[in-house]
């Protein structure tokens, strides 16, 4: 019988695609319904700050989001709570922010922090040197006052009866003066691994201002109760809002911090962001809503091994402007008010209306109501930071422009998209992230078929320590129509280990060239 034999081809026309190629695939359901997150809009930053952000990201081959979020945080550190943005006389926002960027290990976070924070550390060192004579004088005055009080007490104790009352009064006055003598602490702009109690003390010592900049993000463990055994977030809530904080010290009267200002620029592991929602009270008390989140894609595996180095001129300009700004505002003792131009106010009002409409029960921001309720305030704060960076010499003498507010709203949209993803991950099935990892691997390798054992060998042990860890993710991929398990091969009579389950992938993962 030849290949042209009619009997061979009989009935071929009636065969379906399912007969020829197996069951037809349905359209798969996306694992991550939010899709690709937007990149940090570097062009929203003033030139000197944007150039540094882009240059650091290029040299370190890291997502620009990390340097971008730190750029906002370092300006907030320099501002130190000395500026507020007033909106329509209705409310005011202090110009400090909390940012948290999620990136896996191996993303050179410390290198980015080092480059972005270095001018602030230099400014801190300069402040220590500049204030050394004042601190020395204050320390000497305190010692003299204490010695005078001790002599007066001895004289009163040994005085004749007719002079005892007078000398006792003098001794009491000198003792009170000695108690009031304060020796200023060394200026400090940045802290790292600090407990809630020591952070409060730092705020009292530093005139109500401090910044936490860390490439590790251990502060979340401290907030969760690493040292105290219970969540301790009060000062972090007050330090963001500028609410009165009370400091109680041993052997000294209670001290009040009227307008505490904490700035935070953190980098954390992605799983840390997923888990902070489990901190008792973090959501209900509003801690989670105070952070601006960023969850960029890691560049590991796709980095340029011969990148352009950061321009010395760009780094020098950045260091000069940021350092001068920090030194200028460190000398301030009063808070300055930033106002909006009528045009900037119109831009913010339009943005507020969009936010309000999306907060409805069926709105896109309803799932993150607590965070979104602070969105407009965050945009006002960002506008203040951008304004300060645009006019570092006299920002306090001019209103915020419409263009600056428009850039702030773009950043607000960026942080909103990332917040939706972060809060979604906090509530998501743990298998969802694992399924996304597997899907990315299968797509990048255009895998048509695979066995469970082969897939396990190809995946990092840090994410899938045991072969059984694949199962929840594979089940989710199968439920969403991305893979399907093939019927097991017939068992032989020779015994031995059963063959590993074999899967085939949706044709969309293996597009034709």
C-alpha cells in the first residue's frame, strides 16, 4: 500500500485538531493579574538628582527604582522636618517620607546606599566638627554649675543658724541651675539598627529629627518586637505624622518632642514585605499605610558587565547640593511653611478627586483603603521634596509650581501601582509567587514538556528546598491552564522507581520563531 492509497487517508478529513494534537488548550488565566509594574519615573526628579539616580543605577546595574526611592529619602533626611506643605489651609504635611524597596539578595543594595547616602554622612561629620566648640563650652558650664551647687550645699550644711535659710535657698537655686544645664549630643542625621526606645532618645537629642537608612530593613523586625517581645510602633507612627511624643528618662523629668520627624529609606527582601502584614496592629494602626512601596524586577542575570561608571561631575554636583542643603536646614530651629501656587493647587485638587472616586466600594483603590487614604498627603509630601530639590537655596521663599506638583502626582501613581501589588501579595496564597517563578522559568526557556524531577533540578534550592515544594505551584499553574499533566506511561514488569510525572505547557509559552 502506497502513501497515495485511498484506504490510508480514509476518514482523515473528519479528524479534529484534538485527534491530531491532543486536547485543545483554553485561554490561560493570568497568575499575576496586575501585570508588569511601572518603572520609577526618573525624569520627575530635578536634573541634578535624576542624573545621580540614573548614574548610580547604571554603574551598579540595579533597578533605577532603588536609587530613585533613596533620592526622595535623602532629600527628606536633609529637610529634617523643618518644612511642611500647607494645602488650601485645610491641612499640612511634614516633608518626610517612609520608603521600602523590595529586592532579592545579590542586587548590590549596599553599593547603592553607599553612593546615595555618602554626602549626608559627610554633612553629619561636618556638623560634629562645627558644633564641637559649643558642646565643649556647654560641658564645661555644666561641670561648673554642678561644682558650684555642691559647694553651696556644703556651705549651707555648715552655716550658722541665722544664715542657714539664706544659704539653703542659694544652694537650691544653684542645684536647679545645674539640673537644667544640658550638654548637646553630637549631631546625627542617620541611624540604622535602632530600638524604638533608643530611637525616641535620639529624636530628643537631635531636636526631633532622625533618619533611618538601611539596605537590610531590619527595622521591621524591631518594630515586630525583636527586643521587646511585642510590637512597638508608637514612635514610628508619631514620627511620620509629626505628633507629640513624650520621652521618660530615669532621674530626669519627662521630655516632650513636639514635632518628631523620622525619615526612612529601606531595602528589604521581598518576603519581608509579604510578611510585615502579619505584625499585630501594623495594618489597623496605620503603619503599613505610611510606607511608599517599590517592588522592581531584579536585574540579576541580565546585567551589563561593563557598565558606564558614574560621572565624577554628576557625583560632585550631587554631593555639593545635598550636603549644603543638609547643613543649611540643620541650623534651623523653626519650621517653615511651603505653599502651593494656584496652578499647583488645581493639579492636586484634580488628583484628589480621582483618589476619592477610586475609594468607593467598587473602586480600584478599595482593596488598599488605608494606604490610599494617605495617597494625597503622600503626593503633597513628595511635591515638597521635589520643590526643595529644585530650589535648594530658597525653596521656602517661593510657592510650589504646577509642574512640580504634576511630577509628584506621577510619582504618586507609581507608588500606587506598587502598593496594590505589595498588599495583594500580603494576602495572596503563598503558592502564587512560586507559581509565577515557575511560569517565568518555563516561558524564558520555551519549555514545551518537562518532568517534575527535571523542573526541580532547574530551580534554585533557596526557593524550592524539596521536590514536594513544587506541587502547590504546579497545581496552581494547572488550575490556571498554563500546564497540564500527561497521562502516566504504562508501568513495566521490571519494577523500580516510577517515572516522574510529565507535563506539557500551554502553546503561548513556546511561540513559534
